[in-house]
């Protein structure tokens, strides 16, 4: 199929020529097939073969694994957030505990605050486990922090 696109004249009055654009109806932007390239044989003839799609498939598999890993990490982070925040809701005065001076409220508030701190630590561990870039940046920052006091020879 051929499409003719006419450009508007420039402001100085000179016209431009129409541009013909050829579009193949069989190709799309999501086409994963690679172009066919000529390959020379031992007798000098050229034989057309397609580029192996294995490398592209490996990249797609790796990307899917990374997306799956990211999804798992986000589910863990969200779950831990809710586990740490929902009990905190009940620690508000006059919601469950009418008297905040009783030992039961003080123990509950202590446990809830401890649970919240544990979820923060767990979030950090999850980021370290699931994200290689976070791990690399963390190592670099720790090295800068702890080894800044020592002179290198």
C-alpha cells in the first residue's frame, strides 16, 4: 500500500515535494520475527536464513522473570505494610481501649510499635533479596560510609 503525504509549504514560499511512504500490511510494530539475512555457503552461493530468535526469546523470558519477581516483591511489601498498620488502627485512644492509662493498652501499644519496626526491617530485607540494583547501591554506600575513615595506599 502506498500513502502520499504532502508537506505544507515553508514560510519563505518554497514548496516541498510529496513523500511516498510504503507500508507493508503484513508487518506490525509487535512483529517479533527478525529479518531474513543472506548467508554465504562453501561454494560461494548465498542462502537466505532467518536470524535465530533464541536470543530474543531469552530476553523475553528474563524480562518475564523480572516482572514476576517484582510482582512478588510488591505483594510482600504491601502485605507487610497492612500487617504493620492495621493493628496500629486499634491502638488509637477511644477506638478499642477507652482508658489509655491501663497496662493492657500500654502493652498493646508496645507490641504494635514493635511489630511496625519489624515490618520496616522485613521491607529492607525484601528489597535486598529481590532487587539487585538496590543491593549494589547499598553495598556501595556501606563501603563509602565505613571505609571513608581509612586511607588507601
